[in-house]
């Protein structure tokens, strides 16, 4: 157990320690996150800020991450594409994010209130790559808003055909219950890395477990794992990783645990 270090692709420490719902009160405390990372051999993680949650503020958030966990946590800024008017505004915004010390940007259709057909979305992904910022796109599209139906497999494929072939993008949650469909999408687009955060822990005991075992065994070079902390504990995250990785070769398990994502983000860590 815990023999393989993990690079957690999605954690959410917050400035005030709180998360979306009252039951998560103080579970996003950065000190507790770091303690549990050590206990579960999670050596590195992306720390992703979320607009309107946990008192998120761009400058303060990156300062907290750098002061508490430089080289352990890599800060990711929430990008509100709905407030961008043109390419000039986008350049200014991304330049500021980069200068603050962020490692990437998070694009969240539900919270950001945009859909995958947004005219500036392809340019945003391409420009972020030019600035050396890792792009994370949430693929949990389920919502009761009128335009939420515009976020689906077809519009995602259309988006991926529109961005530059060298513009890398991490698809957070890998479509959740549509995991196998996302595997087929990733086969077609070499610039895509599939993240299993949320999906790895949320559907335990369901038929998704068979899909997860399939991708661990057969798609080990194109996936990475995340906890989506504090939605799920790092202890449970580690147990789920061990459950699926115990049935595959060590090399495959290491690819999934940290090697794929490290290579994808231009080798941020040193083995």
C-alpha cells in the first residue's frame, strides 16, 4: 500500500477552509490537505481555485499556495470566460495569471455560465498553452439550466477539432458516466489527457468500476488520477487507486499515478 507516489490532478484548498456545502466546513483547509497528502503518499497536487467558493481571490489564493506548499501544490486559477470581450482582454488576463505564479487555468462551464460553443473558448485554450498554462476543462455537464444541453460529446469534439493540435488540455472527470466514450475521444486527439478525479471515487460499486479497471489495464498512458478533495478524502482516493492498480503492472500504475501528468505539464517534478 502507498508504495507509488501520486500526483493528484485536482484538489481544492481554499482561503477560508470551506467548500460548497456546509457539510464540508473547514475540510478545504490547506494544512489538513498537506497532512493527508503526506499520510497517503500524494507527493504533488494541483490546487484549483473556484470562483465564489471558499473566499477565492486570485492574488490571495496563489500567495497562500506558494507560502504553504511551493513545489508540492501547483496553483490553478479560475478563468471566467464570460467576462472576456476580445483577444486583447484575454492576453492581458492570461499574462496576469502567469505573472502571479499560476501553473494553469480552470474552465468550468456550469459555474462559469458558458457552454462549449463559446466563440472565445478555442482561442482561450490556445493562448493559455502559449503562456505555458495547463488547461483544465470540467466535463461534469449535468445541470438544469436551459443551455446546459449544448455541453455534450458532439460540442466537445467540435471544440477539440478547433483548437491547435499542439494545444494540450486535461478533461477533468473524463465525462463521468461516459468514461468509455471519452476514451474513444482521447484516442483521436493526442493532445488530450483524461483525468479520473470524481469519477474514480464517486461511482464505487457501480458498473463504472468495470470501466475504470478497463482503462487502468488498457489505457495507462492517457489517464491521470485526482481526488477532487474535499469531495473525497485522500484516504479513500488512495484506496481506490490501489484497488485498480493492484491488478496491473507496476509500470502502468506509475504512468497513471504521476508519470503521465508530469510529462503532460512539461516535467514539473523531478523523480
